[in-house]
C-alpha cells in the first residue's frame, strides 16, 4: 500500500523550492580531526515524516542530536547550515535554542528508562515543559499532564501521574517520553530509535501512536531507525546514511522497494523477512572515523567499485525522484 | 524413532515473593513457567518465541540445569537433570553449550581471546596441552574470524566479533546441543545476517541441535525448523516453522506475525495492552485479557496444549481456522 501518499497527498510532489520546515544543507560535523557528518543535505516539509536509516556508526543519531542542539561547539565543530522555519540553528545562541527544544522541537530518546529522571514522578516530568515553555499554573499543568497521558494511551492517568518511572513497564515509560515530547505541540518531532528496546507488539502500538499524534498535530517527524521494513511503513521519505554521508534519499516506497545505491541494496538483502531463505551480508564494516577512504566512503565494501570510486567522492545526482551519491548507478 | 535429547514433562517454575514490611509477611507466587511439555529430537532446531516476560529465558535456564524445576521433570536423554551426579554433570556441561545473551558480559575482560577459547578445551581435557593452540586457531577460523584476534581482549572487538567469539567458545567442547539466548539481538542488519548465516551453516554441517531464543519471528524462521510460541509461562503453539508462519492457529501467534514489520504490509497494532504480571495470573486462558476473539468460555477454562495435526499443537479453545 502506498502509505506515504495516503498519509499526505503532497508528500512526493512538493517542489524543493517551497519553504521547508527544516532545511539542512551541506552540514559537516567534526569532532577534533574526525569528520563525523560529511556534507549532509536534506529538506523536510510540514506534515512529512523522514526516516534516517543505516548501520551503527553511520551518523544517524549524531545528526538527530546536532539538529536538536545537543551536539554543539565547542564539543564539536559544525559547518554548513540547518534552518528550522528559516531560523539558522548552527549559530543559534543556547538561550534561544532552549526556547525551541522541548517546545517547537520535541525529542524521543531511544532508552526511556535512562532518559526519564528516576527521582521525579512522571507527572512532574511531563509538566516540566508545560511550565517552562507555556507558563501554565500548577493546577493546569497537572490537568494537562493527565490529558497528555491519556492521549498517549496510558490507562488511569490520574493515578499514574504520581508514579515514578520504575513503577512503569518499558512500553509505558516510552509512552511517557512521547507525552513529554508532544507536551507543547511541537512542529518537529525527533525520535531516535523509539521502539528498538520494545517487543514487536508494543513497537506496533508505539509507532501507531506516534504517527497518530504527529498527524493530529500536523507536525513533521524525523525517525532514526535501523529496521528497514519499519521505515517503509512509517516514513514518507527515507535518507540512507553511511559513514556520515547520505547516500540515497527519496520517497520511502521508491528507495526501499527498488533501491539504486549499492549500499541500500546491500542493506535490503540483509533484512530478515518472514520466511526469507537467503541473507546476503555486506562484507566488511564501516571504516573507523580516522581512516575514511578518500573517495566514496562505501567503495571498500562495494561490489560495483572501480578505480574512480577510490579517488573521487561521488556527487549526489537526481534519478527517479531521489538523490543518489554513486558513480555507477544502475 | 530415536530417544529425544531433551524431554520436558509438565515443567513448572515458580518463585516465592515475600512481602517486604514487618506487617506484610504474606508471600505470593510468581509462576514463570507452568505446565511446559516439550520434546527435542537430535538435530532439531527449535526457536522459542514470545514477548519479554513470557518465560523463554527461564525455560532455557531449566534446560541447562542452572535452576531446578519447581515441579515436573527435565530429562536429558533418559536422565533427570536434577539427579545428575558430579561426573554426569560435567559430561552434560561438555555436551550442552550455552551462548549468553550478553556475549561481551559473558567473557572475562582480562583474558585474551585465545585463553577464552582454550578454557573449555582444557577444562574437559579434550586434547593434549600442546595441541590446544592449533585447535583454538581452527575454532576462530570456523567462525570466520582472522587469527590476528587471538591475542586481543574482548574489549577490543566489535559487537559482531564478540558474538562470533561466543559462538566459537560454545563450539570449543564440540557440543551436541547449543542453546542461545537472543544471540543476534541489537546487531546491525549486515552483522546480524553474518551471524545468522554462520549459525545456520554450523547447524546444517555438524547436525547440532539448536535451541534459540528470539523475539524476532523473522530470525526464528530463518534459523529454525520448529517454533514454540510462549505466553506467560505456557507454550501456546508449537509446530514446524512453515506451518506456524503460514497458518498460525493461536490468536497470539497471529498477532505476533501481524506486528512484525514488513515491506509490503502496513504496520498494524494487532494487540492492545501488555503482557500481564505473572504474579496474579488471570483465571481461564492467560491470553484472554488481550485476545481479539475472546469468548465467555475463555475466561473460565484454561485451555491445555492439544494436538491439532501430527506435529502441531495449540492451546486455545477456539483456534483460528486454517483458511
């Protein structure tokens, strides 16, 4: 089924020139000498969901953390631009960032148990952004927190408001995280592997919930995922990352149904589906950050690599409605 | 027909939970496993599938003799695991290997890979001391790792390499049975594919009997010929992999299959709610509280595992029809 089109009829047809909610262009993030993100460009429009997909070490989480301003100078050096509603984030002052974070940009971390503060009740933690960004009174905050808990499917919110995180199951903790991220009706939601620690049945519930809330608020979302099949179902667009670069980006049904970049093709042939009979692993592994190849970073593992791949970095080309960075596209 | 390698006869495992306060000394029972019947033939590859809290790991711990059964019997061949003497116990440890969920945590960080792999060989006296290095090198080669890793420490290896070393260590004593607890969880897809292919080749080549715990039905179907689905300490359905995938008869199995993300089927939350606490088990069918097709009878009668077809068993009063 064409989920992306059903979700948002304009998702595919939006021209690139139209003002994007989030526009990242040529973003480079260095940690000392290591280039962790290398010339990342992407655009996200209102109401769209984008999936960042790749192996560990591809820079997916780093990109998400850079977007929300948790990775900034002097810890890392950022070059290029990240514009959110026209505001440049790379040079934004921390005080202004704080006004965005948890307010216009929400974040769901991977590990809810670690992200929630064990010393405060979940009600207090949901109320925190309501106080900070919306300035609600104590009583209103409590009422709104209960509403939020109800909206993320926590049964008996009035009782659970005073529960501590450890009293809730992993799935319920993840729901609390979602309630916190959505407390101020963000325009952009970042979700870093929101379900990788959960059972498949709970994963389906949580993903359905996030999509449902994102749609209800007409927000956009960026998901960091490692599960390609899940990405195909929850994201309008997919950006496949490898070693700090985006190698293929486009509408999810095209990128995942008929991948063109050899890395995306390799990833797809590793996915265990129900009843798969053969898996073809990609040989080798992501090179360490201090020993990146000069040309295409995927060249050492690529079945299609030729001399030029080792020497020059491929420039992203538009092909079949998507961006692909490869010298030898099929 | 040959004798089964393992037979579990109505195995139960419960834990006593004591009240914590001075005035609250009442104790409650947590039933992790209840009435599990299972037979494992030589050369079988069996996947134990279920959500967290379904009792998969407890079951494997009982089969390894790490915990006694509270009731029922765990037989290894003809012998009851609880009655093995020291010598039999040692032989059992040699014949049945375990791959821990946390591969890195299961290795001594101060031992080199060569010593980690040599330990079981030395312990069971499987070959002369001067032959050990060659045997260790062969093991490492068998799991596709370069010999250069022998002098490294576990901390210097990547996640995928550590899992391979764990597999090599399990193979060190040339076991007949390997039990593995979530051995590919949390790996990247490309590394997961490598480890899965390795395990599958090993089982096919050497006829090792494999018991594999996983929450991922895709992994279960790739690796194993048989699947047993657990829910709240009970096996609710078991049978050949193809049959389970194509015609799930228990509503829980069907819900698990529906929640599995696929490229061509929209994601659907097939089950509401979460697995209930094993402390206060519901009366009647344990799955009744979440079952999409629950009927009145389900809340009163606890269904037992009954054979539907030759090698197919389901614990449900109203099994899903095959169509």
